[in-house]
C-alpha cells in the first residue's frame, strides 16, 4: 500500500501514521521527523531547515524533495510506504507523482484527517514535550502528575518552538494557503478519502483502517 496522509497540524497524523503503518506492515515516513532529526544531529540540511521549522514556514521544495526522494529509494519502501507531512503543496505532489511514475508506481490512496481549526489550536498549544525522553504530554488531555515534570523520566517539560501559540496560528495559515489545495488536487484523481479525526484515538484508527482496507489489492 502506498499511502499519503494529509490534514492540518495537530490532526494526529503522527499518531495515526504509526498505527496505520504498523497495521499494513509498511514504513511511516514523516518529513517533519526527518527534518527534526537533521536539526538535532546538526547536519548541513538541519542547519538550513531549522529557521523554517521554528517559524512554521515550509522548508523550500528543493531541499524537501531531495530528502524524500532519497528516503523512497531505501529498500524498506519496496512493499509500500506511508507519507506523513509530504507532499505539503501542489508542486511537491506533482514531483511525487513523477518520482513514483519513473519507478513504475503510483499512489493507492490519500487519506485526509478532517478537523476544525479551533480544535487544532486547543490540541497543539497544550502540548508539552519532555527534554529528557522526548515524550509528548498534554496539559488537558494527557497531563503529568506534577505540572512541568515528566512522569516517565522526571525530565523538564517545554513547549516546542513550533507549538508556541503564534507559530501554531501561522502553521494553520500555511496549511490553509498551501496544503489544503492538495485535497482538491487528489480528489480529482479519485483516490482521496476523508475521515473525521476527532474522538478517541482508537476510534479514529479503526475508521482509518476500515476505509483503507478498501484500497488494498
Ligand atoms: P510536521 O511535524 O509535519 O508538522 O512538520 C514540522 C515542520 O517541518 C513544518 O512546519 C515545516 O517547517 C517542515 N516540513 C515538514 N514537512 C514538510 C514538507 N513536505 N515541505 C516543507 N516543509 C516541511
């Protein structure tokens, strides 16, 4: 199964990506995670990407596409893959289509996680990340016993740059302007399915797997 997940920041793409990829036995490829690991490792790519990540802007297409193209050539994608956070605009989608076509492949399905902007702001601005172990908590939905302290490792919790309220608002604007047009782009291919991304996580996963099963050969 070759699958793309689209949806605004905070729709739960990362969480659902892990469950869906596990269910279908395919790797989950998150461009946000790839960028964050480059930033953490201090690579040239990471140094270049850092300023875009911290403001919520998209990293330039050329950098992003080269990184994804390299990743799609890894052997573990032979049986399919799930892309989380890529493509993020129509030009990236066009390049992805060409990359796959050159390899004699095409996307099976694009899954849209549908959620209201107010819910996104509530979810993202309450997120707290542990400096010690990286675990993500939420002040409202998944609070720690002591505010500001990780239950798992005792580490200090902080607000990721891209979860700061100003940045969250900007990421939503970027989504509306640049990424939302992808929904129409993929709808025209007849491969787009949308599911509601609110309610218990396991219900959303069940909904996702249910519709995706319809696209397996
Ligand atoms: P995410 O974790 O998917 O929300 O991505 C975090 C940040 O990484 C985004 O706000 C962008 O700065 C950058 N990013 C992730 N995916 C892409 C992409 N496909 N194109 C450009 N920038 C991206």
